[in-house]
C-alpha cells in the first residue's frame, strides 16, 4: 500500500470506529431508556392499602384471592374494596398477568361468572388516574389498589408481597416479591 | 381528621402565613419604647388580623372538603351504584348498575343424525340475570328464563331467586331457589349457555324439564363458606331443601311452594381449592332425600358425587362421577345409576376446541319416568369468541344408547350476552 493510500485510510478507519462507537453508545442509551433497571421505582408496581390497615405483608396467592373476590374481608372483619385502573393501562395488565395469570378479558369474564354464580357481591372500583387510586385508598379504610412505585406517597401504606418467586415481570413492570 | 399530603401542605402554608403575620404584628407592636401603636400601625394590625381570619377560613374549607371527599369515597365503596365522579364500577361498561340486569341468549341450528328428528332452527333460553347489593352484608340474585317448549309456545320460569347474607368469608347464608351443590358443573354453570365451553350441559346435569335425572334445583336454605385450612383452601356447602317431586312423572319436578312430604332433602359438599395452584379444585358431595312415587313404596335416595377440575383461562379439564342409589322401603334391593363425564378444552387465540365424553347407566325404575338404560359417547366441538360477548360454537355429538335420538348430530350455536 502506498504512503498516500495509508494516509487516506487512517481517517476513514477513524470515521468507521467513531460511527461504531456512536452506534454502540446510542444502542446502550436506547437500551437504558427502553429497559429501566428492575429495581427502579417507576418500573415497579406497589400494592397499596389504607394506612389504618394493620396488614404489612401479603402472600402472592392471598393477593390473587383478593383480586378474584374469593377473600372479601381483612382479618379485622373490614370489607375489602379493590381499586383498579381502567382497561388497557399497563399497570392493570401487569397486575392481572403477574398475580392472576389472566388477560383483561379473562378477568372481566371471571368477574361476570362469579357474579352469575352469586359468589361475588361487589366488583372492583375503576379509577381513572393513579392519584384517584391513591385518594380512594386513602379515604376507604378497607381499600386495596396498585400504583407504580414512584407514585406512592405518605397518604397510603405499601404492602410487602411475599411468595416463592423472587420477582415477577410483565409489560415492563415488575412486582417485587420478598 | 386525616388529610391527604397535598391538603396537609396547603393547610400548613396557610397556618405558616398566619403565624408569620401574627409574629410580624407582634414584632411591630413591640417596637422601640413599647409605645402605644399609632394610627398607621393599628391599620396594619387590623389588616393582618383580617388576613389571619381569611386564612383560618381557608383551612376550615380545606378540612371540610377533605371530609366530604372521604365520606363520598366511603359511600361509593358501600353503594357501587352511586360512585363519585371519576370512579365507576368495574362491570358498568358491560351494563351492570344498581339493580344489575344482564341477559344471555342463544340461537341454535340442529342437524340431527338419527331418524325421527328434523333439522331445525331453535331459540334458546332468554335468560335475564338480576342482582343487587341490598346492604353491606345482604344481596340478592335472580334468574328469569323465557323458554319455548316443544309446542313452540313460550313460558316463563324463575330458575333462581336467592336472598344472601354474607357477613364474612366463612359463612354465607342464602334462602330461596338455588342450584343444588351436587358435583361441580351444576353450580359453576347455570342457564346462560354463553358461559359454557360446549353448546349445552352434560346430560347428567340436564335440567329437570329437559329430561334431567338429578334434582338440579332446590328451594330452601343453603349455607357455604371457607374452612380455615391454610394452603388446602377448604370450602363447605350445606343445604336443606324441599327436594324433587316424585308423585307423578308429569308433575313440576321442582317443589317451589309446596313439598309433597315432610321429609327434606339434605346435601353436604366439601371442596378443596389449593391456594398455591390457581384453577385446581376437587370435591365430594352427598345428597339425601325420600321420594314418594304414586302407588309405590317410598324410596330413599342417596346421590354421591366426586369431581376433579383444573380450569384456567387457557385450559380446562373437568371430570365428574355421580352415583344415584335408590332403596325402596319395602325391599333391600337397591339400584344404582352410575354416570360420569370428562371434558377437555384448550384456548388457541379466539378458538377453543373441546372434547367431552359421557357415560350413563341407569337401571329401569319409576323415578326417572322412562327407562334411560345405558348411553355413552363423545362430543367434539370448537368455540369461537367472535367478540367478547359473542361466542359461536360448532359441535358434533355421537352417543350410543337410548338418549341418542335427542342429541346426536351437528349443532351450531350463536350464544351472546348483553
């Protein structure tokens, strides 16, 4: 290779390397935005109850029984009221998938059939916003709901979910299990 | 009174402003030589006092607003029919409100395989399901069915009517007309065919007015609830009811207003739903009654049922066996009817192919009206959920035995809920 060619190749190689590095950086940046760390608050779900509730932790199957209307009372006898987000929300889909192993349609049909059988007296309450869920849980002593981890504030109590699995994930959201 | 953090912050700001204002006014009042405030100072104090009053009023308003919001949410939790703005009952979009009414119907086409039956279109049961939560622990459900008979005339039946009292998860009392907790299918599925995977019930669970041999309806009292049992997830059901009429085969089989004898039917069921395995259920039930057919000795009836069910949205496996034992009072010769069925289905997107196999062996006797003998055979079909409330089912039945003429052939069913 002539000296002239070598002189011309060096900047091209540098350009290729720099483009490659830029692509790698962009890819890693893209990955960072698309897939936040699992323990980041905005990618995790928080199960919340009223601050008067004496429960601090709940097994995963106990949470499932509450959502499916099989358990209707807290240990102190207070009626459980489930607060949910509307259809199509990622939080709702994630909770149904992670806790009940159901799609939204399966869940709606399940509730309808439970009502038809006479085993379900009250269906979950639907709230439009995370703030609405929080305020409902704050105001109703027997309420239980879910919001993203970074949407929890001091007005509600976050439950610790226990179970056999360490962590479950769906729709980009995790349900931390201790 | 408990306030939300935002309300608490607003109250805190208001009080801070008030305190600063008071402190400011005192500081000004204690200015050099502690002299009596002159005219401009007095005006300032009055102005600050007015501001404090205003802020106090704002705090009161915020507290009242928070209290109102809390009361509204509590009322909404108790009375789902009147939720506050921005909140609604989950099933409201499907049409359920205060007195909740839901309809089920199906329209069928039968192409019978055996002679003696002509191919036909038929209207299924128009089923209106009513439910209402009456108070915190009281609710009611009802099921009114409009159905055409073999003469094409419509009749109306109240298939279920139950007042329920449910103070906790361990005790729920119901009085009225209900589906007897014999086995699994009878209480899992009622009159709306839309819920069922197949076009109809297994023949052992057919309704009394459709050739069924079980007392699937009862009028009386039913008690059920959970048994504290940890992961075993035990449940119980205990029922006392009028039982079925047996005086004459032509009589209405469900004794809605008058029992033919003083003996009451008793039923007890024990069910396990292990908490760790979603959808798994197994159980046994025992039903006892005394029948009094016309011109015959009384018969002691015992119906024992055992079931195993695994049912999750994408898969179901049902298996039930039922034994009906009749012992006439004038002899020790007992007769036993043996029956079972198994059903498997798998969801593949919007399709759900299914397979059912049924078996019935009934000895001749006076209770069932006609000699059923032995019948058995498969059912194969597919359910297609065209839309969430609409299901189209295509099914082929091929039974061997005395009841085949009523069932064998192809059925296309359009089932829907509204």
